[in-house]
């Protein structure tokens, strides 16, 4: 019953410090390339424009519905006698 799995030699299992550093450097470069690809200013300006448009649209919707919301708020806060909201 002497079937044993042969373990790889220690030198095959251990990465050299150079290999570890090279691997880390490669991963770090890939990661930072994704972060800093190109000039971020145009992308940030487009995002600012998009968010400004969205905020204006939401403010317009709120202004259009404010009267209805105020009326609804009044009905919820002061229900008429004998009626459930």
C-alpha cells in the first residue's frame, strides 16, 4: 500500500523574491492603468454636466408637484372627522 503522491521539490514550490515582486508590479500597473487612463478632467466635466441636468430636472418636477404634495400633506396630517385618511 505504498502509493504516495510525490510532492514537488521545495525549489519548485517557492517563488523567488524577484518573481513575487515582478508579479506584484504587473498587477499594480494593470490596476493603476485603469485608474489613470487619459486625462480625467473631461470625464469629470461630463459627469458634472450630467449631475447638474439631473438636479435641475428633479427640482423642476418637485416645483410642479409641490402644490399637490402640500395638499396631500394637509390631508394626511389633519384627517376629517369620521374618515380614515
